[in-house]
């Protein structure tokens, strides 16, 4: 959704509304609806729902509720000896008050922008269609006000709340009702249930619980409103603008919610690329990825490398076990974090958790959505690795694949291409696997960049791998390692980063996989390899051998070629003096990159690069298909051998 204009929320204007917000916290009146009073029939956590439904002692009368009084009672219960209000309690109360103030401001703004203020003044003289419009706009105003309040609470308290809210979510039984009839009723209803929960002895046991519960409650309120927003009319003046709080990063942009499962960066071990032996292809790819992500423009919310065709929202690193997958993940995260700290940019390291697959139906999809949602946050750079990707993204047609895996794959596909897929060029998902042939075919087809993680490959690699190990002894006990150094080689000098892919791909003119090679040579007899027709015929033949080869594979080959065309270093000077590139506006950055790209292309030959990348991709397709086939054959042979042995045993 494009937001054409930004409106400032001025602090001075909020100051005028704060008394109104405070009065709501001191006292609101709410009469529970019939359905909310009967909520305890549905069986989830009877004690709390019963407590909520009997909140008015089972009577119909409306009741005064005071959040301020409940907070003071909590203070007495939690810290009976202390005069001061406990810190988290104080912080929560302050933030809820500020959020209500902001919500009232946004509601007033909607009144004016949508024409509701005028309808309100002529309320008594409205005809039927005028009344309908008035009621309809009141509901939309109330929903947007509550959404903005909840969103502001999450913005301020998310970082303070515990990392794991699962225990609190377990205790929480939902919000029995949300009223959208009018802003006053909306606030009264919300604070009534917020207050009832706060007063329940099982919910709040410690000062920190107040923050945790508040985050869980307002997350639930946002979900309730998100579910109803499609029924609301007159949303134009919500969707066409952004409200930004002055002197703050906080902004309300329509119904956008970047806090759904708002993620915090996970800790990781710091590793430099030089500490990883071999893996030239992987290290080069990782370095390019970090440079491209850092070029993202936070103001324009796009990345110039995306326009140049050199950005990969989804990539894959694959190789045999023990070649350094986990080290590589840590090295990419380390490099991004160091540059982000240096350039003062927000960074999120967001690995997929191991506990994603749930035994409950629908549970895995829910967890996967929660994991993927933060990748749509345009306000930070995000690296999201999926280690051992074959566990959660396994081929769906294989025998015994759980419903959970199918759910996870469904969400992954939806969020990486399709209506839900938003990529600003600030986040990248990396699949890391020892068994690429076990990954779901549709998942593999989403991969736009791939590289081998093959560990040590040369004598110098093995020399360096040993050197990294024994130099620790040398450090603590000089002279203990009584062995001679190599004559011509300086340790670790091969472990630096390559200049470009051409250095790494000892340019192969022929595929290495037999079936691809045979097809390739057959087509060479019909067409020159610098004719466009050569590739059209090649793809057609490859499709006959590998039926799953499709237009998407061709697009992936095209994006691999585009990546090669943008395979140039950013100037070292730009990292030392960020204002020369990183701090420039989007158009200037884009222009600078175009210049670099042109200079880089001078030494390149398009038809050679195309041929190299096609060979590389098709070899990869064949390897994955063959490994899959071999694995099935071996499993079958193994099974037959067991049966033969068993027969002999019983004969």
C-alpha cells in the first residue's frame, strides 16, 4: 500500500488530550454484553473466563472500573513495604496512558478527514442514509483509534517484555468482547477487560508480569481488530496517509503491523570469514549478500541492487556434513552486525527456531506465520537463516511427511512469492542444508542464488585448517609445535575473499553431469552456443529429462546472470566514510552503482557468463535429482538385503 502523505503528530497537541486519557484510566463504565457473560461455556480455562464473565457479579448493571486503582492495589500486593510504584508497573501505566492520548488524537484526525465531524454536528437532522454513514464512520473511527493505541503500546513495551511470552499466553483467555459502537464505548470496553485481567490473582505474580500481560493483551486487541477491518467502510482516509509522532520513529501507516511476532535479534558467536577454511564460493556469495543488504535505503524503503537485478530474497547454501554451514551463518551475521553498528543501522538476526513443527493441526502454520511476519518490517536489515532446512521444508510428496511440514511449506511459499510477499530489499532468507535433494521442489524453485559449502578442497586449505588448530598451542607454549612451516605459502593467505565469481569458477565450458553433458553436446551440433536458439533448444531438451524443470528455473538462471553482472566490490572508502555512499539518498546511490556496474562489465563477455551460469545451474539440477534417485535405490536395496538375510535366518 503506497501512503502518499505523512502527517506529524505534534507533542503539543497531545499535551492537550492527556487529561482526557487520564480520566479514562481513573474511571470508565461498561455493561457486559450477553455473549461475553456466557463466554465461560466454551470451556477454555474456566477459572479466568468465569471470572471475566462474572465481573459484574452476574448482574446486567454497568460497573465503574478504575485501572489506576487496580494498579495501586497491585503495587500493595507486589511490594507491600515500598513507597515507590515498582518500575515495570509505573512504566506500563505511563505507556498505556500515552497510547490512549495518541489514540484520541488519531480518532480526532479521522473525524476531520472523513467528514465525521460534520455529520456529528448535524446528527439530529440526519436522514436514514446520513445516519447509516454516521454509524459506519463511528465504527471505523473507533477501530482505528483502538488499533493505534494497541500499536503504540507494543511499540513502547515490546523491548521491555520478556523474550518468551508463552506462559502468559497460556494464562490469557482472550478478550471476551470488543466494542466498536463509539470511541467512548470502545475505550470503556477495552479498559474494563484490561482491568479485570490485571486484578486477577493468577495473572500478575511479579512486577514484570504487568509488562508481559500488557503486551499479550494489546497483541490480542490488534488481532481482533485485524479480523474485523474488512467489514469497516470509509477507510480511504486511513489508507492514504501515515501519521508520524514527532521526535520519534513511531508511525501509524494504515493497518500495517510490524509487531506481529515482533522479533528480537538472537545471540550468535562472532566469526570472521578468514577463520573459515575453503568455501570460496560460499564466502564470496556471503560477502556480496552483506554489501547488497547494506545498500538498502530506509527512506525510500527499497534497495538499488533490487533494481539492478542483484538482490536475493531467498538463497541456498548446500554441502556435505562438516563443511562449515553453521560457521558460515555466524560469519554472515557477524559481518552484517559489524557493518550495521558502524553505519548506525538496526540489524535483526532472525534464525528459524527448531521448535517450529507443532503436533496441533494448524499450529505449525501459525508459528511459521509468526516467524515470517517480521521479515516484512522495512525498518531494519534482516538475515533469516534456516539451518538444516530439510527438516522443516522436506519434499511434501515423500512418504511419512507430517501435516506440520506441509503447513510450514504452504506459508513459506505464500510469503516468498504471491500476494503476501513483500520484499523491500532489506531481508534475506538463507536455506542451509546437507541434503538439498530432500527439499520440496517448490521451495527449491524459490531459491534465487545458490552456492556450494564444500569445506577444505586444496592442500593449502588443509594446511590452514590444521594451522588454525595448532596455533593455539603455539600461543600458550611457544616452541611446543616442533614442526616446519611450508616454504612457499603464508598461512591463511588463500582464505581471503575472491575478487569476483570469475576467480572462483575455473571457467568450465562443459557440464560435469553426464546427462546434462550429453544433451549439451547434442545441441551444440545444431546451434552455436552464442545463438539465442541454443538455450531455447537446451531448455526444451532438459525439460524432457527433468520434468520439474520450468520457466521458474529459467528465471532463476536469469537472476544468476544478473548477479554476475553486479558482481563488483563496493569501494572500501565508502565503509570508512559512510557519507560518500551509504548515507546518500536513493537516487544518488543508484547512480553510483550504475557507474560501478558499467565499469565492471567492460571486462565481461555476456555470452560467456550466460554459458557458465547455465552449466552451473543445470549441473546443480542434475546432482539434486540424481542424489534423490540414488538415495531411493539404496533404501530399496537395503530393504531387499534385509529381507534376503531374514529369509536365510529362518530357512
